[in-house]
């Protein structure tokens, strides 16, 4: 069972509305026709898929499987974060609004960044209707 209210009370949580606001800020950036910027966004999406798949599977792994796959999960998380930071850096180089990253918070807050990976996929999934 999942207690959404308890999750939201944690200081590293992210509401759906916060995630949508950050996502929409990113999508304004993607109005730019820079091909490399769009390639980097695709890498963000791809790495969010890989990381989120591992994160969901984590709920069903045995203790032994978790121990065996912990470094891989961390690697997937790092890849997502690196890709998102690269996307942000390029958007700033292109003089586009990069303030969305401040709303996401410090990359030291890995759980929040990981939550955002899942939110990106949730939003993309709903958007695809």
C-alpha cells in the first residue's frame, strides 16, 4: 500500500503540481529548434525510463536481488541526473530559461530527482493520449 499523504509530508517529496510546473518550464525550452537540445532531452527520457523501470522493479526484488543490483540502480540514477544536468547546461548556453532546475532542487537531493524521473514518464504517458 502507498500512503501519498505521508510521502508529501517528507521534506524531499515532490507534488504532482510541482512536477508539472517543472516539466512545463522544460517544455517551453524545447520550443527552441536546436537539434542537439532535443537529442539531449531524448537522452533524459531514455535514462528516466531505464532508471524508473529499475526503481519500480525494486519493490519486487528479494533482499539478495536488491544487494546484487544496488550498484546498477545507482548507476542508472546517476545517468539520469547527468543527462538532466547536461540538458540544463546546454539550455543555459543557448540563453534559454533554466530556472526550472532551482525548483527541482539540489542534485544532492537524489530522492527528489529520482521522483522527478518518474513524474516525467507519468506526464509523458498522460500527454500521449
